[in-house]
C-alpha cells in the first residue's frame, strides 16, 4: 500500500471559465510540481480534452482520470469519472445530445479550446458548455453507470451549483457513494448538519480554473499498487470510489 496524492476536479482551457493557460501539458506540469500522483480532468459537460490530457499525463508520470463536471437540469454540478478513456468519450457523445445549446459569447464567457497532446489548438466548442443539461440529478448516477463510470455531487460546501445550496439538503436516496468538498474544514460541520451525507466517502478537490488553484500534496488514497502499473492504480482507485475497498 502506498499513498497517492490526488486532485480529481480540474478544468482545462475547454471550460470557458478556466484560464487559457490551463492546457493539458501545463496542468500536468503543475500537478507534478505540487507532488500529485493522480489527477482528473473535469471540464464542464465535455471530455474532449481528455485524450490530450492522457498523453500529457503519461509523459509526466501521472495517473490520469477522464472526467466531466456535468450540470444537471436543476443546475447542480456532478463529477463524473471513468476508469477507461474510451468510456469517457462515449459518455461525452451522449451528454452532447442532452445539452441545451446556446452559442458561446467568447467576449463574455471566455473561449472553449480543444487541444492536442502538444497543446496546439485543434478546435473549439461553439456552444456554451456550463449550461444545464436535460439530465436530472436523480438520473445522472445511473446514466454514468451505463458508461462504466461513477459520479458524485461537486463542491457540496459551496453556494454556486452545490447540491445542498440548491436543494436545501443532501438527499439520502441519491445513488452515489461519495461527495466532494472544496474546503476540508467544512466536513465535520456538514456531516453533523446534513444526515444525507451519512458514511459517504469524502473527496477533497480544488475545482481548479487557474494553474495556481491545483492542490498540492494533501488529500490522498492508500492504494495497493503491486504489481505496479498506471492501469492497476486507476483500477484500485475506482474500487475505492465505488465502495468495493476501504
């Protein structure tokens, strides 16, 4: 068993609210400088920069996780993570059909840049990504599961797009095993106040939109990594997130 330091909520330059310097290679370089081992890319309603991110992570010795910050119909942010990049890209295509497509105003919201593994811009998404989809928060866990993924509410301790701020509670019946906090200092207070959090595993991540937002070595998982491979570690991580291992 070894400690693997993580940040499972990072936006790239594809998210309009993220800095254009948040390219896959820059993200990975900053993660290495911060001493991280496992990093997830979670752009708004898209996985289109995940292939370049996987290539950049491999060059930098990081274990990448393909993800998305999906906006529910209620305007709640849900982190969706996938063990396999191919599953994430299939999920991306599915979510694209569930988006409410309004053209992006780059002068107001920012650019939405798709890059290759060298950080060269290969395209853009012309429709505003963070808009609410037609998928409800109750539907999303099962939908992610159809693509071999898992999901959980993002930044439950924040007002903007947090499930507790939006619904006034953390639904006990919600089919998720985890909940994400932005600030670990809030965990005790929220567990006491919102019984729906129960024994769900707590994930602490940055929601980074700028390179300096990415977390340093703080939150970690203890993972059985023998015999070592990136795929082995990622597989063990998902067993933990699914509650199959402590």
